[in-house]
């Protein structure tokens, strides 16, 4: 795929995530300058702010589902300020379930389990999706699948 296609794919994934968060009642905004945050997500009634980084990739068909790779700069999970990663894949002309994981949790997986590969300071997450599971290099990520606990529905 070309660099240009990847830009379109990335923006499409970001807008798909924004759409879901809007439907859940959160206000969303794209920062004017991208210094690592793709979306600012705000709970209007109390000012709760969540920083979100969306990673989008094309999936590859497998015997019992699909797999996908996400590249995350290590500096993004090392930051002191909490960030939420939303991983979304495009598979057979549809969006996958979202994997939503806080930067601290992702850092734990990277540092403690050593189950993801690192190259050149970047983290390669290889996720395998089946009907019932999401596995990241033998670590069960199923609990992060569509886990909107950081973004519960807001009644307006």
C-alpha cells in the first residue's frame, strides 16, 4: 500500500473512532497541531478530558479470523500523561471491534511481559482476532475488546 493510502486509512479510522465516541455522548476534537494526540475527548458537564491516539491498519485473513499489526512509537507509551490507545482494523470492507487500552496498561504489557517486539524504538503489536478472542503475541487482549469503560455512555 502506498503512503497516500495509509494517510486515508488512518484518517478514516480516526473518524470512525470519533463517530463512536460521539454516539456515546462524548465531545471530540482534533487538535490543530498533532504532537501525539489524535483526538481530545471531553465530558462536557465536568470537563473530564481524555487524550486518544488512534492506530489504524489493514487486516490479513487467517484460518479462524484475521491478524493485524500496529506500530506504536515507544515515546507515546512512556509519556507521563495518561493516553488511551484505540486500535482499529479494516477487514473485508468493515471496521473491526475496537481494542481500547490505556497507555499505562500497554506499557505494562511491553515492559513486563516482553511479548511484543520492539524495533528502532517502536513497538510492534501483532494482534490476532477470532470470534471470541484477541491475542497479542500470546497475551490475551480480549478484555480490551470494545472496552468502553473509560468512555461510558453519557446521557444528554
